[in-house]
């Protein structure tokens, strides 16, 4: 894999951000977090004959409708000239509607495989928690193994492959809770809130229907950028800091006493791999060749909050996963 020079990478990122800023106003942190997930090089299996097994960090976006979550993803896909498919999740959506199915060819007297929309560079599962658990589980293999099994055959997905999902708050009607195994495969959960009043006014003055988005890079360049960022140095003390933060969510005595009785289950070991890849991108965007503990703190909430299973008491008290992570960040010492 070719390694792109850092100056070239910064130029590519600036071009992508410039395209996004034409359309998305008032969501700067959302744009930055999307780029962090896109450029993260997360290992998901051991190296095999066909090469390394690593890919983008899947992202779960939560917020009420109308905050430009889908628009931001569509704009990003257009700016990198990537194949893009949008799946609108509904209760009657079937796994075959996402993955594909086998169709009998009468003329040849054989079965043929009809691939579904999952076979694309960027896939958006819109309102994922409106789909039934059976349909949600159809995404598990694609998210982790970057392949899909249809019938007796497994088919590799395109590279890069990046799954993003939007989710309505659970207080809304007609939604299903995502299973823990699927939530853990999302590298980040981004909570999208309303922009400030001044920026909402600027949105009204921005003629969206007159704006054009240019493709500034090709999808293959994403892999090269990931290879460059993957070489950012991470000291062993940062490794121990990531582990200490994660273990503090598991109630094994490392966390603050104020969290006692609020957590049923903490973050997984997989989460550590995700955090490690994400902090490399954070450090790179800060123009550094090495990772600092501050980089871990900058992404800890987004990378850990959704993996914490809260107790009934925590839910009754209105304590969120983000609140728990912030409390742990205050408690666990920086190396």
C-alpha cells in the first residue's frame, strides 16, 4: 500500500472540509468526527492472503430528525467520489433487502446471486432502530468481517467499506433497541444537537439547491491516507491509559465510587482497538507524529458512551453513558 506524504493528506482533508462546509453549517464538530471515523485504520481480523484486514470506524449518529445527519453523509460521499447507498430502515425491511438474495434463473436452471445495497463504499442505514432486530443483525457480519454470506457463498465488500447509521432517540415511538453486539461494532456514537441560533439563521440564508459538490479525491486515496495515519506513534503509557479508562467502566474498583450501582456492563476489549485507531487520527489532525493522553480524552466520550450498559437506577436518574465517561475522565489519572 502506497503511503501518502503528510502534506498531501492535509491538503486532501482541507479539500473535503471545504466541500462539506458549503452545505453543512453549524455542525463543525460533526464534520470533524466523521473525518476521524473515515480515516481511522481499525484492525478487524488477522492478516490473510488477500492482505490486511482493517477498515474505517463505523459511526452511529443519534439525534432528532432534521439536523443534517443524512445530508452530511451524502455530501461526504460525493466529495470522495465513493459509491453510496442509503437504506431506509422500517419495520417491514427484510435482511435480504440489505444483503441480497439468490434468484432462480429459469433459462439456465441455476440460482444467481442478486447483491443488495450493502455492496458499496459508504452505506447509510437511516433510522436503524426502526428496523426489527432480525434485520439489524443482518449488518453484523458486514460491519465486522467486511463480507456478506448469501446462501453458501461469502462475498467480500468493497474497499473502503464504511457503515454509518442514524438513530432516533429511544423516547420516540416505534423504535427497537440495538443489540449490544451491534452497538459494540460502532467505533463512535455521535450525538447531534441543535446548532446555535446564529448558525441556524445562516442556514436559512444558504441556498442549498444552488450548491454543487465536487469530487476532490477517489475512494482508493482513503486507504492510502489510513496507511499514513496508521504510522502515528503511540507510547505504551497511552495504551495503559486507554485500558485504565475502559476498565474503570467495568466496576472493578478502578472507577469512582459515585458510579457504583449505575453500570451493569462496561466497555469491551474491542473498544480499546477502536480508541487506539481513532486517537491516531486526532493526533494527526493536530499536526503531531505522536499521540498524547489529551487525544484520548478528546474522543473518549464518543468512542465509549454507547458501549456502557446502564442499570435501571442510572436510567431513572437520567445518567447517560456520556456522563459516566466524563466522570471517569475526571477520576482516572493521566500518565
